[in-house]
C-alpha cells in the first residue's frame, strides 16, 4: 500500500523538485554570478558546464547521428542556447518570476496554435490578460523595464522554436538529443560570454559557482523531469510544470527580495491558469480520442 502510494506521488514530487531546483539554481546565478561576469558570462558558464556534465553522463558519441538529424539537433540546440541567453539578459532588469511568466508565452503559443475549440480561446484570453498586466504597453503600467521585457519575449520565441525542433528530434534517445543539444547551445553562447566577461570566466570562484548552478538548474531538473515523463502522460506533465512561474516568483521573493505588485501576482496567476487549462484540455482531448479507437 505504501509503495503504491509513493509510486503515485513520485512524478508529482519529481516535477516539484525540478521546478524548485531550477528556481534555486537561477536565483543563485543571479545573486552570485551576475556581479562577477554579467548575464552573458552567467549564461556561458551555466550552459557550458551543463553541457559538459550531460555529455560526460550520456556519452552521445555512442549513438549514430544521421545528417538530417544532425541539422535538427543543431537547430534545437541553437534555440536552447538563445533561449537561455535571452532569459538571463531579461533577469538583469526584471524580476525572476515575471521573466518566467512572460517566457511561458512561448510554449503556450505552441500549444494553442493548432487549436480551434471554443474552450481553448478561454486559455488564450487568460494568457493575453496576464501578459497585458505585465507588459509595459501604456503609461500606467507596473514599471517593468521595456528592454528586459523584450529579452523575455525573445526567450519565449526561442522556447517555442526549441519545442518545435524538440518534437522533431523526439525519435532520438533523450540522453543523445539533450546532451548534443546542450553542446550546440554552449557553442552558441560561450563565445558571447567570453567576449563580454573575458578571463573572468576562468576564475575558480566563477567555475565552482557555475558548476553548482549548472547542476541545480540543468542536470538535476532534467533527470527529475525524465522520471516524471516516464510515469505521466505529456498533458498531465504540462499541467504540473505550469506551476513554474509561481514557484519562481516565490523563490525570488525569499532568496532575492524581489517583491511583486498585486497586479503582477495576478498576471502570473492568470498565465499559470492558462497553461494548466491548456494542458488539461489537451489531456481530456487525448482521453476522448483513445476512447473512440476500436479495441
């Protein structure tokens, strides 16, 4: 009985652990690495060391990679690298939780793009309302830095591209595609970080902190997400991962002292609700499709 109960709770705990470790790693990076090497250098250290960790873990050279798949992995990795760079550039001037909420527009747009059901337009309306409250579109807005918002929106676009190419490399082993994708991402962002921070990237303090950030914000979350994905349908996984903006905002409040206004908390709540609703609708749709299939 206890084993069955733990088995049912394991994917939920894995996802909660994933978003928590990701938030802890990002908060640590913003607090400790930004003052030393800036957003560009932080991205380079985080992505570069994450790639090194996963390449050593998965040894992607064990699998054969065809030319067509190599091109797809290259696009997948480039989108991943640019997504990370855009996100960390946004964190320079806007709160962590707000940046995550804006970035969530990317996967939401992918999920809703092909939908024509009336209920899905409710999720669109919630997401648009949340973004309207966050984005500096008028004179009486929450005071977010427009440049930071643009970087977060760029990260959202890259996240959408990353998802689309991620689906196209889905036939590859997860360890193969993820480790190679992160290696490509490192090739994209490490030169940018090196140009900005120079030899400061090789400081023992930066490297040790970066290794911890890489483990917390990449290696551990990816492994926990794999545990959850093996035990949950993709739609249920999407519902649970939607808590990430709220968790990020809470961690940033406690660890970075980033206080949000009531309208910003409301906006994050609307975007989380839109993401959860979208995933829930997809889950119901998939269940209905399975029910009408012949036995």
